[in-house]
């Protein structure tokens, strides 16, 4: 009886092929994961930068209506929990990041029916005469008179630090002010508040791909 010779792979060849295929699949999965991480991080940074630019553009427009106020800036610490920047007929008010992460703290919007709404992140408020900076006990922010500046496009945002500094000599015209603020994502415990930076990936509390903190500044000239 004559048997036909059959060609095929040996066991060693099959094992080598499977090993190569496994390595290839692991490499593809690793590259895909890295690309996903980079994309998520890039989108988070883009969201923060866009929100910061929108705040700067809005403040710059409103700064043209500045009046002569004895005090234009009040920090959340001295402002009864609410930070304030008063630009004449428009004021910006905000909760600190710590208050936003505390369910029992933070100033809320007041709805038209008198009930409390969502907590303020940063609101642009119609404020004739800059009343918010004259009376720091006032935390009544009416929703109908306000526009929320930091909705975050689905991401929670927070103002971490604001600094208001007079650069020109007192009494000079025009007066130059520097407004600096730190804006970032507000996922609890993922931001190091000592230097306002995202905790590194090695930290067990890190959410690095979806964390971003950036500093912004604007020079204002007041006649």
C-alpha cells in the first residue's frame, strides 16, 4: 500500500507562529492603550485651555466698564466663602475648589421660585455698582441674573487660585492690573493643592488622563 506524503506544520513551527502572533497582539494592544491615554489627556487639556480663554475674553470685555471702586477683588476666604471680582456693572463670583468638593459647603444659585439650584463654579453676574465687593456678606446669586462660565463640557472644573495685583502707581491714569487665576479639573483628591498640579500616575489617587491644571493671566488697563 502506498501512502501519499502530506505537507504540514510541525509542532515547533506552530508554537513559534502562536508566540509571534501573541507578541504582535500585545504590541498592538499596548500602542492602542497609549494612544487612548494621549487622546484623553489631550482632550482634557484642550477643555481647560478653552474654558480659560473664554473667561479671559469675557473679563476683558467687561473690564472696559470698570468704575471707581474702593475694592474690586475679594478672595473666597475673606468673602464669606465666595470669591468676587467686581468690574462695575458686572461681577464674577466663584466657589473655591475645596467648597465644591464638600457637599455641605459652597454657594448655590437661587432659582426664580426662591429655591436653591446648582452650586456656582464661576458665575458672571449682573451687579450694578459692584455691590458684591462692597458687601461681602451678600452671597445671594440669582440664576436669572447670572451666566455660568465653567460648565466644563461634562467635566467638573474649579478655580483654584485668583490673584489681583495693581501694577501701576496708585492714582495714575490709566491704572494697570494683572489678573491671574488657576483653572483645573475638579476630581476630588487628584490635584495636589500645594502647587496646583495633577498628581502623577504613580499616585494611587491619580486620574492623570482626565486631570489638567493651568495658569492664566490677563493685563487690564483701567481709565
